[in-house]
């Protein structure tokens, strides 16, 4: 769906982002600057309440920054229509949000909206779900199966940037590793990037091309894993 991406441009970049909220004098985010380029996974870490999820909400305009700018492939984020933007910068929450209906209904909902084809058995197999469950009620899925389905539904819309908010924190270890592998394969395949909030330093070290650490809304560290940050704090 997207125009060819110039390899010279970051897929998504943000400059001097700050967010003030009326209900508190302390800014929720202060002067964050960063980018993701093709093939990268940026892991976002920091204590609970430090602003990690808030940053994701700014990056696909679920919220607007008080100041600063966000640029996607050389154009301001504000120049993209919101539906296209949310498709191109897709958000996957910690727990899958499924609606009543079958597995196939849930998988194809976005494709039907955008009127694009969706290979149901192919996508189910891709996320290691048995294609035979396509007509089963989505309410029968385990947490791990539901998250695989939500991931397939998101990837079927061919996003460029994936925003992940602790997508494996409610899953068992082997399922979490499977999801990591799926996302690592996805990001390596085309002009794509991932911004992945995780509280697990071991996960961050496994998946991250670069790490961003946020503390009290401020950028405490941005660099390669192992550069100066030890990786032992969550
Ligand atoms: P994290 O994801 O790092 O745990 P969040 O981004 O969810 O942190 O939240 C950062 C801070 O902003 C927290 O102190 C949270 O309470 C506050 N916050 C964010 N949005 C709102 C809101 N709409 N109303 C009240 N507090 C909010
Ligand atoms: Mg959060």
C-alpha cells in the first residue's frame, strides 16, 4: 500500500517531543528525540509509570504532543490521514482485544475494512495457529493463541512500523519466544521497524537493535544494547 521507502530516511523519527497534561505540573514526557530505521527493533524500557506507553500513543497520534515533531518517511505525521497512519504505524497492546465471532472474523476485520485480500489459512499458519480453528469462536482461544491471532490481524494490514506495548508479558516463556521470533522475522523481511516496550531486560537484549530507556518522562539512555547501560534494571 505504501510508496517505496528511501533507504536514506528513517521510517519514523521524533524530535524534542514533550507532553504536558492539565492534571499534573510534571510533564509526562520531556524532550524525547529518536528514530527507527528499516530492519530495526528499538526496545523501550524504564520503570512503571515512566512514560513508555505514553510515547507509543504519540507515535501513531492516539495523543498529540504538546511540542516537538514526528516525521514518517520524510513527511510530518500530521500530513497523513489518521486511518492510513494507524494502518501504517500499527499498535499491538499487551492483551489481545478480540470481538465476538470466529477466529476468521477477527483475523479479517481490518482487511474487510480496507478491502484487501486476507489469506486466512496462510496467516494462521504463519503465527503457528492451526488453520482448522478458523471457524471456531475466538472466545475459546487461550491468551497465547489470542495474542498470535491479534499479531496476524495486525500484520495482515502490512504496517511499516509496529508499536508493541509489552505484547508478551502475559504469555508463558515458550510462547513469548515464539512471538519474538515471528516479529524478528517480520522486521527483517522488508522496509519495516518495530518499537517494542518491554519490562524484561533479557527480552530487550535478545530482540533490540537499540535501546531507549525512559525515566520520569525523560530520555535516560539511547544506544546499542551493552553500550553503557548494563541491562540489569527493568
Ligand atoms: P509506563 O507505560 O511507562 O508504565 P505510562 O506512559 O502509562 O507509563 O504513564 C506515564 C505517566 O503518565 C504515569 O504517571 C501515568 O499515571 C500518567 N498518565 C498518562 N496518561 C494519563 C491520563 N490520561 N490520565 C492520568 N494520568 C496519566
Ligand atoms: Mg505502559
